[in-house]
């Protein structure tokens, strides 16, 4: 025993020495760098905005081209080197810079970006979104550069999106990322398998409420054994629109009161429970991992689907059968839709102005965008007409929504010639969420949110798939949430919302 | 060893026990093989079966569509596993031997020093900083090998084995004037082949199955180990499928008919296949009779 | 004092040299990054780094300790780990003893290989395999159950069943690994002991009890002590992948690690996750100190340090 005690004291002593050494060394090493990068971050907004913008093509050829790195959420596509080389000819000529894409496999993107950011790696641009490499978290934690002033130098880029959309990209009042211009409106819907719709003479136009689905699904259930009427619950379909904020809290934009959404969807949950008991869902509704093969095999009659122009053609291509869509809610442009794909400039970037210039170029130069999206003509695709192409199998392809302005994209087989015009019409006609500019700062309630998130993950799938009695589940959920700080978060959201509203007026 | 004992009837219950257990282990293995050879649409429509309804090699074709990266990944994994295992067995066993000696003065403190790290760690970020910013090991074999090299757990396992060796052995050797290093290499190592083989095998497996270091430190595909490459392929498939269902625009060219379930199982078979051949090689050293007496005599 | 230290050093320098590679390795790759643990007490900011971020005291620990599910998490984590430690110990030792009885090398190798193969599999693959048997739509087990005329069970909504499925899966995956270690330990026993016992007329059971088992005690003790250190951590793959993250099973499948994952997957908060990790380590560490002290009282040779 004494021996052990002694060894522990020695260990502790050793420990402290090591600790001191470490903090000493690394402190010295890191501090100047931090100051520098912080200074950089604040300065770049002020001083750099005064620098003259290099006009396209007017750069002096003697200057070394700036090397820019851009993290993208994609595995390396085929022929990537050749495509990038060709793209760099354009980029170097226009803005005297070269681009290097850093391809990160989708499954690893969160982990890789977190390490890149926490190790202070110098990179210029990164793909970020609300659903991966969290835009708001990273901006909050100082990973990105505020672009407000810098953006003023690129009127084309700034004018590409409506002011409200830029507001949607604001975190704590500042813009930290450029949203990719694509479909912004978010509109819920459901697709139905067309052959069965015809067989049972279902009129999709007559479905105007959630209860209207019940008789439709009953027909499928009775007539088609082995086919699930619907993939999973759609409790919020046809419900009023609420602007969701954080956790399960949303804003009722008519009254500007914060609401707890499960209260609003109770009827939907009850109907879902009824559907579950009637056997409308696949038996493994909550655990099913590989839905694609089930759908492709024709074992599912309907499924939730976000509405957009060309939707039915796209679904036909992926599923292999015709579908009819039922729209179940209004088209809305909200914060979630705006932050679904953005590109941000790193706080560690040495050339933030060049990086934004590059984003500007990719968003405004049709040739460059299509080169980066579809590759090289002849090698990766054949041109059918002026704006229509046919991709070759096993060739270069990258998702356009990840890095640029989709309205400049060529159209693909199966897409309407004017698919992007239709998209624009939808974007312009969509309702803009009145609370789009409001950002909740979760810092004061971080611990509560972590607990609530864990609790929701347990109860929401049960509610939205009708796995258990609704009243019982709802009260169990609320009881647990209260214990975890439900009321505190609710009050905090309302407080911040009121403050934001006061500032708006 | 007498061979006649093989068929002794008294062992029959033991054999029956093991045969029963083996069934529990073989059926799942068999089902993995079976699923990997099944048609993807059959898996959905008729469910999983022990014998595929229609034999189909689509999953393997899909994986070997581009065989060069896979072959290269086998190479990377082999180099990393072989080098890593040799180095780590040497390092672990030397340390374990010293710690097993009751007359080693610093035994207690070093044991504690090692043990402490099995519970406490500084987390990923400082480790990543150390490996990439201080040691600049990214994109090298070293980055694949080092993280698994010094397993403290195995040090303690081996130490326990070495403690079983009689003290008299070392004492007599010391009296003969043999140095510690010589005692270790000429007496301890030969006497400990079963444990060396055990730790070697377990370390080899740990290396063979490892992928996390690759995720952290490797950007270049030439240095992807097998497990990581397979994982990347699988996650790409899932990403494509997810996008298709969530109606995120999928660019054409992404194959529509990708086998998922059968591919996952086929990858598993490809990863564990070579190990099933290497395993018997190690078993050779799990032999009785390599004991103190046989060396002394 | 100093001269005694020098003398000790000289006497032990060769053995010390043998430990040196490991000692240096652990220092560089385990101790140097350890300063990062302070992030548990900070609000981490990317642009400020670990050292520059603001101190927030114990705030990061709250999400774990204030959780309304804390009792469930602790009960499941400790309960399952205790069951796992015991069952895999008993099973591995039993199998090792039985393997040792076998004389046919061929069959011995075959049994070993078969039992060892699950160790090659990741939990993801095991989870999909289990799913092939258990899922309510096309699972083989339900087909068989239906064939005998019983009604199929929706396993992924049957929480109590998982109290048995999880330990079984754990044994299934671990037994080959454990058995090989204990088998290797049995091989280290001098056969002279067995011969002597046989001559004295001891039966099989007596030999096992008096010779085989006692010679395994040191290994059993060490492995158990090491396992107890991790009793607050759970194998994430086993508890998350195998039940397919089914929400209705959480009563019997939720452990500390799955809770941390659920709570932080959205936030990705490094401070909170290291706070949770530090808590688990500290509790495990205290337990090990206690257990080690007890073992030391009973038999000093078997203790860890």
C-alpha cells in the first residue's frame, strides 16, 4: 500500500512538471498565432475592404497566382485532375488564382472538418450546411470569417440572392457563408405510386387533409398485400406553418409567441397512431435502414418528398416507376432552406478576398460552373443542344448544389428545358418566413439543449411513426423535458425573440 | 504426444459441445456469404435466406469494378499490419518482461505510469495536433502504425504470462553471467511462444481491422488501408441512396442499381478472407510442451 | 539518499532499458496530448484554440449529471458491464479448459478458428446480420418461429428481450478472443504438474480445481481489474448498432455512451464530450484503485501495481 502511495505521489509530481512544461511550451507557440488569426479575422472586415478589387482579367501577370484550397463534401470524382487543370486555366486567367479541391468522403466530413478547424489548418473555403459541418455552430465558434464588408465588393454575387436570403444566412447579425443559388423554397409533399393510383382510381387532387389519406391507404392495404401504404409518418402535413428555431420550439409568426411543436401536431400524431395500428407502415418503420431497395422493389406505395420542379422525372429516374405528387403545405423560404448548402471562408484563410472572388467567379461564370459540375465535353458528356447534355457513364460528376449557382447548369435527360425557370418562379412566389433573420444564440442554455436533444431522439420517432399511445408518449415526453429544462429554454427563446423584434422596429 | 488419444471416447461430450457451439458461429458466417451472393431484389422480396434464391455476383462485380485501388489497399494493409505487429510485439514484450521481474525496482511506478493512460486521454484534438503539426506524420505509414503500436493492455497481459515463469530460471542464468538482454532473447522469448503468438495474432488483427487512423491522417488514396477503402465505398453508396430518397438532386452518372446489403457483406468477406488463412499459421505456436523443462533439458 | 538512488539505477539500468521504448512511446503519444483534457472546463472556440478558450468551470458536466435519464444510464451501463465481465470470464475460461482437454490438433484448430471469427467482424456487420435474423419483415428467425406455429415477435420493439440479446451477442463476439488468451495461459503450465497429479491419483475435476484454475488466477485478476477501469464506458457499437437505434428499446439499451452520442451529435461540443469522458475515466480510475487495493491484500503478486 505504501509503495503504491509513493508511486502515486511521484506520478503526480511528474504529471505536474509535464503539465507545466506543456502549457508553457504550447502557450508560447500558440498565442501569437491566435492573436494573429483573431486580428486577421477582425481586420479583414475593416482594412481589407479598402483594397481595390482586381477587375476580371486586369491582374498583373508578374504576380504569382494565389493557391486556394476548397473543402468539398464529395469523394474524388473520376478524371478530377484533368477537369481541375482545365478549370484552373480559366480561374488563373480571370482572377490570377488556382483552385485545389480537397475531396472528403461524405461519411467523414464532420470529423475531418472538425479536426481541420481545431488544428487551425490554413484553408480557404469549405462547404458547410445546417445538416453537415454545422454552419451555425462553426460560425459561432469562430471558424469562419464574417463576409459582410467583403461582399460589398462583389455586387453581382450580392445581387444574386434576395436580401432576405442573405438575412437567413446571418449568424449573430453577420453573414458567414454564401448560400448556393438553387431551389430555396421548401415545400412538403407526398408521392404516390402511379400504377396503384390508376388501379384503385384514386384522385390525388381530392386529398386535402391528413385524414383524406386514410381511405386511400386502406384501399392499398386491402388490395395489395405486401405493399406498405406509406413509408413513415407525415404528422405535420397540412398543419399550419411554424418557423422552427431550436429543439422542438418554433415561432408562431402570427402572434410572435414561441410554441412547442408536438402540441400543434397532436391530431396528426393520433392519426399516425391509427395508421400504425391499421398496418399502413412497413413493420420495421423505425428501424428500416435500407429503404431504397424496398421502394425500388415496389413495396412502398407512398413517401414524403420535398416538392420542386422536375421532381416526378427525378423520382422516376431513381425509383424506376411513375409517381404522382400531392402537395401538403405551402412553399416557404426559411432559415433551414437557406442554410441547406453554403460555402464559407475560413478564419485562417490567408487570402479571404481572393477566396470570395473565386466563389463569385464560380457563381457567375457559366462555363466554369458547368466544367466543375459535369467535366469536360467529349470526355465526360456529349452536348445534345445548346443547354442540354448527356453524361457519359463512369465519368466526372460533382453535385452542383454544393459549390455554385444551379441556375447556370446545363439540363440533363429527363429534365424540362426550362426547369431552372420554373425553379425561379417557385423561389420568387414562395412565402418568406417572417422570422428568417432571427438567430437563436444557444450559449446560455447549451446544457439544457443537449439534454433535450437526447430526449427528443427517444420520443419523436415513436410519435411520428405511431409506435405507442400518443397521449401517454406526449405526457412522458413533456415530463422528462420539464426535468431537463424545457421551461428555461422556452423562456430564453421568447426573450431573445422579443429582443430581436424590438431591434427590428 | 500420443496420436491414439485422438479418438478416445471419453472426449465425445466435449466434441459434441464444441460442435453445437460451432453451429452457432457458422450459421451467421454462412449467412454473410449467402447474402453477399444474393440478388439485391431477392433480399427485399423474399427476405434473407441461408441459400440464395438466385446466385448473383453483382456485389463483387461492383466492388471489383475498379480493382487497382482494392489491390493497392491490400498491399497497404499488409505492410502496415506486418511492420506494426513485429514492432509492437518487440516493444510490448521487452517492457512486459522487465515489469514481470519482481526484483525490478521501478516496476510499480512504471506499471502505474502505463496504466494511467489506459483510462485518461487528452482527446482527439491535441493528439491530432501532435501527429500533424509537431511530428508531421500525415500521409505516411508511420501515421497508420504508430497509434496502435504500444498497447498497454497487451503489456499487462504479457507481464502476467512472464510472471508465471519460475524465478529460478533467471537466477541461474544471472549466475552464469548472462546479461539481461541476452536472458530476454535467448531464454524468455523461446519459452513464451504461445503468448507471443497470441499477442502477435491479436495485434495483427487490430492492425488489419483498423481504419480510424486512416480517416484522421490519410488523404491520399494510395495509402488507404483495405478497411478504410471499403468503408469509404460503403458510405458513398449510402450517400447516393440517401440523396436519391431525400430528393437532393443526384447527378446522373451515379448508378441507379447499386447493391447495398450484398455489397456490405461481400466487403466483409473480402476483409476477413485473408485472415482466415493467416490464423492457422499462428495456431502452430499454440502448442503444448514448450515449457521450462523442454528448454532446460 | 542520492547515492542510494544512483545505486538503484545502476542495478536496474538494463531492465529499465527494456522498458524504455514503451515508456517513451507512452510519454509522447499519451501524456503529451493529455493537457487537452482541460477543454472539459472550457467553452471551446476554434479561433482561440484549447489554451485560449474561456474557462467555464464545471458547466460542461451538467448535461450528463442533470439528465433525467441519469439513473437509467448508470444502471444499464454498470449492469451490463458487470454481466459482461462475469459471463465472458466464465465462458472463456470454460472453453479454454475444454480446448485444453482436446488432443486432436485438427479439430482443436477448427473449433478455435470458428469461435474466433466473430472477432473479425465490426458491430455494423454483426448488426446487419442480426437484423437478417430478427427483423419483423423478412427475418429468418421469425420465419422459423412461424414455421413451428408460434406468432412472430417484433424484436426491435421488445425491450425486455434485449436484456438477453445484448449479453449473448457480447459473449458470441468475445468468447474466441478470451478463450485464446486463457488457452495460451494453460499452455504455459509445466506439464510436470499434471503428470505428478495423475500419479497421485487425482481425477479430472481435482486437477482443474487444484492446478489449472489457480494458474489462471493471475490472468483472470489482471484482466478483470483492467475491465473494471472501463466499467462506465460501453461498447458503442454493441449498444447503438445492434439494436438498430430503435427508440422503443432505450429502456434496456441506453448506456452512457449512447446518451452522449444522442445529446451531442447535433451540437458537436468538444468541451461537453471531454467532460463526459473525464467523468467516466475518473470513476473507473477510483474503482480500479479500490479493487487493486483489495487484490493486493489477498495476494500481492496478482495485483496490477
